[in-house]
């Protein structure tokens, strides 16, 4: 099991590292990952919603939409 990272003692350094990472033009979030695996995962993600919508019945789709709407609006104060 990987070790958990800890927050740095100095929050200013943490903030500076976040800003540096966000504004670095050479930063690549996929660095060190297998490009074929990244593309395969992306491909599955693109197909997933359409395939699921085609597979389920209109009644199931309606029930899922109602459940999502209830969850979305029930958290509002």
C-alpha cells in the first residue's frame, strides 16, 4: 500500500507549488502514464454514457433521472 502524503508544514509553500503547477506550460498531467492506456480509458469513457442509455429502458432512464434530480435538489438549503 502506498504511503499517504502529508501536508507541508508551511501552507505558503503548498500554495506556491499549486500555483506553479497550474501555470507551468510544460506540466503534463499524463507524465509517466502509458499513452495507450490513457487513450483506451478515454475511449471507454466516451462510449459509456451512450451505450448505457441505449441499453436501459425508457422507464429505467426516467427513474434514474428522477433519482438524480432528487439528489441534486435535496442538498439545497
